[in-house]
């Protein structure tokens, strides 16, 4: 007897995953990983807080973007959940009526962790390219490193990397630079120490 045939994961399989896990369907396989740890969640919140005023609302910047944290994207048969995604308002002019979005974003940021790095740098990066996501940021909070890629003729081109102590001025949000260190609230030297609280 041969090996049993592999059954592609279904949306019902994804919905059956416990809520404390993030679930995605990537290349027909159900992939799960834990919800983000505090450092990861704070970095996502801080990055969103940096981008929304100038790029979402046009306060001190060009505006014209919609941002979402952990949206469920249905890209063909792939179901992926980026940490943060952004759409130019012209491409997502109205709120979707479903719990998921089928319009590929213009920008995605994946915040790397030990449980997601393999998928974020591998199949998800490929999927984003296949569906024409124009910009991809990979942010590693442990290494304090941000990599920016632009999709050029179906291939990711590295625009640049930013390390702790440097300023982020990377496409498509290079109009309003900000210090990368501002994303790491737990590392803020001005924050009160545990003995002061």
C-alpha cells in the first residue's frame, strides 16, 4: 500500500484551530503558531503608531493609506495573516463586508519570531510576490534589524536595512522618517525601572 494521499487544508480546518493560535493555509498546509509575545506585539503597535498619523491620516505626511493589524488575507487558495498590512486608499476604498480581505495589500510587514521566521522568509514572501504586494518589510525585534524589499518584475529587491540606532526612511514610507529605536518601548532608557514603579 502506498502512503495516504495528502488532503489540502480547508477553511473549516483553519476555523477549528484554538483562538490562542494564529492559523494560516500556506500551499495547502495548515500552519499554526502562537500569538505574538509582548515584545513582538509592542513592536507591531509602535510601528502602526508611527505610520498611521502621517500616512493614514495625512498629519505631517502625504496620507492616502489604510492600515490593519493581523488582517486575514485570502490570496487565491492561500490564507495568510501578516502582522501589519497597508493598502493605498484607492485600492481599498470601502470596508470589506467579510472578515477577510481578498485585495492584496500594497505593503506588508512581517515581524519575525522563532516560530514564524521560516514561513515569513520563505513561502509567505513568495506568496506576497505572486500576488503583487509591492513592498515587504521584515522586522526582527531580537536582532534590532529592519529589511525593506520592493517587488520589481516579480522579484524582491532589497531597498535597504536599518539597525538599532539608525533612522527608518524606506519605501513606501520614506517621506516621514522615524528612529528604529522608537519601536522598542521596553528598551526605552527614559522608562521607569521596575524598582521605580
